[in-house]
C-alpha cells in the first residue's frame, strides 16, 4: 500500500490513552456517507481509527494522506496487525472469509492462532510481537482455566447485522 496512514504521530503525542475492546467492523454506513460527499478536491483526511474501515474506504476514494486518532491503543494493533495484513494477503472473498472466521464465537482459539500466523509476514515487527504475545497469553489463560473463550470475543465489540445502519 502506497498510502500514508499516520497513526504514529498521534501515538507519539499521547492521544491514545488506553486499551479497550475494538470494533471489528464499522457500525455506520460509510459508503452511504461517501457517496453524497464530494472528495475530489481532497487528498488528506483526519478520521477516528475505530475499526479502520473509515480510513480504508477513504483510500478507495483516492485519498492519499490519512491521519487516524483514537483513545483506544488496541485499535492500532487491530488495524495494522490484523485488518491491513489480511487485506494484503487475501483477495476480497478470502479476506471476508478470514475475518468472518476470526469473528465467529465458534472458532476455536487454536484455529485463531493458525489464522494470525498466516498473516504475520504482512505485519510490521511490533505488530508481529504484539499478536504473538497475545496468542501466547491467551493460550496460558485457556490452559489454566480449561475453557475456550474466543480471543476475539474478548478483544472486540461485536455487532449483529441488525444493529448496523444501512
């Protein structure tokens, strides 16, 4: 991707303040908003990081310099460690299948680990380290408590299709 999505500057300015659950997908009608917006004269944007979907859709609309901000530190690691690497690895249909498998509460943690390992080569080093540490920590929790709580159930705000605005 030859786009400048600048999360680092805002991170260095201490605007990201903590870790909370992240939005797996947007809960807004981004395409509907973009269709009524004239973005032809814009190359830069400032957007909430959230699920990353706003920034990714703006790239599709031709913007080249997108700065994201969020008070939740986990959004950076989710967007640059899961979503963008999956987009880089898979075609659209495979990406949706990958994300849906991560999103499903029925997906065993062992399988989630396998899925994340497949996208590691598409992550920068700090995101690789983060996700490998998260997988190892999650494995210890699951082993100690002999339970199978889906990792992404713990990390993401999950919305049913009825709660998403169209």
